[in-house]
C-alpha cells in the first residue's frame, strides 16, 4: 500500500479550505459538489485521480478512442472539480517557441493549436483570446542568455524567425515603449499565445462528458488516500470506500508524492502567488492608456532569477465596461523559501502579494504614477516542479523502484507550464494505456517515464538548488 509512510518533502492532500481564486467566482452549478452516483462505485475499468486540465483531457480522449468509449471511468477529485492548479493559474496558454528544443516547441505549438481548435469548434465560453506575448527581460545577463537560446534554436529551425521578434533598447517599430515595457533591458515578442479562463474551459470538458458519456462517473470531494496493488490491478482507497480497477491514471501534478512517496524528490510541490488587480481608471477602452493587447512575462526583476518569472494577462472588458482585471502572478522570490515544498494553498505569502500590487506599475507602462494597484482577489496555487524540468508521462512500472506497478499511469509535473503541455500529454498517456505503441503516441521523448530517465534525474541537483541557480527551461506560466 502506498501513501501511508511520510517522507521528507512528501506532498499533503489538497487542503479543504483553499484560498479563493478569481477563476472560481463563477462556479459551475453542474459540477459544484457533483457526484454522478451517490454511492461510490466499487469497481471501474479506469480510475482517474484529479480533475484539472490533465484529468479532464484524459477522460475526453478516452471516450473519443474506439477502444475506450465503453469503459467505466471514475474520476476522483479531492475538492471541487478543477479546484487545484488549473483553477488557480495565470490564465495563459503560451507555447514555448524560442527557449527550448525544436521537439519541445513543436509539441507545445500542437498542444496550443489543439486546445484552440477545441474551443473554437465547440464555441466554449472561456474567454479565449488570441494574442502575442511579450517577454520582458529586466537585466542584461538574463536577456543575453535568452538570446543565446533563441539563436541556438534558430540554427536548427529557421522558421521560428517568423514567429519571434527581438526588441532591444535601440529598436523601433516596435520599441520597448511601444510594448509598454520601457524599464526592460530587452524583450522578445512571440506570436501564438492566448489568455483564457482556465476553470471554464475544464468545466466545459467535464460537463460535456457527464452529458454524453453514460459510463463516466465524477466524484468530487472524494480524495484518493491510498493505492493498493491487487492481483489483477489496483484498489484505490478513499474516505468513502474503495474502488477496484485495472488501471489508475494519476493526474495529480504537485500532489503526486502523497500517493507515491518515492516521487517526493522528483516532483516537488511549489506554491505560487496570483492576484486579480483593478486597472487604473484611465485604462479603459478608447482611452490613450488603452487596455493591453499583449500578454506578458517578466524575467529577472528585483531579486528574482530566470526560474522565478512574473506573468500577466488582462481580462477582456464587457460591452458595459466591466472586467478588464489585470491577472498578475509571480513574486515567488519574496515568498517564504520561495514557495518550495509547500503543498498548502489555504493561505498566501503577504510579501509576494504586496510585490504583485506594487511592481506591476514599475514593470509595465500603465501610467499610474508608480502607485500600487488594488487587489480584488489574492490567492495561491500549487505547482508541480519536475527535477529534470520536464513532465513525467507514462506507466509507473515496478522496475523504476518508485512504488508503482503494472497498470499505474502518471501524467504530471509541468513546472508551472501546464496549459501548453497537458492536453496532448493526456492524449498520449491515454493512447499508451489503451495499448498503442510508443511510436504512435505524440509525446516528446524527454517526457516519457523510463528507468534510465529516473536514474539520470536522481543524479541531478534537487529542485531547490536548480531554482536558486535560476536555471533556464522552466518557462513563463
């Protein structure tokens, strides 16, 4: 049985009294407190633990597959549906185009386009807005490092030059001032990104499954507390009873090590800070200080390194002038221990929250006389940081030595970059679960779970050391 022995760094269960995120201010009346059946099913073909973007996407693709459409799927959620990281994130979906390998950037672009296609074809009301993103680099060294990464990628994939624009202090059309980042040392503008209400997107997926799939069973407020290996599968323990199943998919991200303690130093919980800020009164449609037409990431501001970025989108205004909130997250270097090892989102880090209210007027040209903004909501969320900076997708087999066994699958650890990875990662793990070969799954090789990868990861610096160094690769949220 897993989940019974506590290890250093092991995650807790999701806390029942989480901070209130802006994204949860319009909860789904269908999903709130939802239990498809009042008694917990005693058996299932597949149990999915987690109802965020990964778990919802996995269920979506299971029922689209010819070999999965008749399976009995039970989804367990410790709290309300989509109440974890997906419902607490920065509201971005931006693939990394210039700061990673061509394999990874092309995968993230496919993920982005697949999500965009899902939203458009189904007319999902989730405030999806297509835009470009400005990455503002606040110091010389971090900007030059980003340029080196871009140049290296450009050599192997010259096509990305059409998607990326480098802006220096000497640039015009656009200038740093045109981008509203006058205080930056330099900036890189990337096409293809979006802002989105992530909770509403996931709610649509889950509501659609409940409406169309008779064998899909969602059980909210039902945490998985233990995993027990059985002769022909697994027994999933919950406070409401047990479920016998042949396969389990852990879409548990930062909370993975609660059920699999041996993963405590591979997938590490990290608490991040988010805020919903009221824009200046002058920042209205039609004014000279117009609403933002880009999303933003800021690297290297203040005491923060490349691993501790800040990120910003502005919500759309309604025809009546409501909305327009500046959704600003980051400030992690100002949090206690940089948020590392924290799996409790029931509180915020006041210094980080204060940083977000204050610094936005210094990072962005919003013509507010550098005054702090007012927060309507301040909340925290728990990210899952990967020791080797890549998601872990695949079967957790016994030979890994990490508490798994045949039929236990994992799709987690996005290091704060889940929206451009989770949708297709979930599709890939579903394909593998249903018997497709490795060559049939659209998944970067560095994301796949394997014994050699585990061994290499164990030799790397732990997450805290990498985070302190500010190593590149964990990108803007």
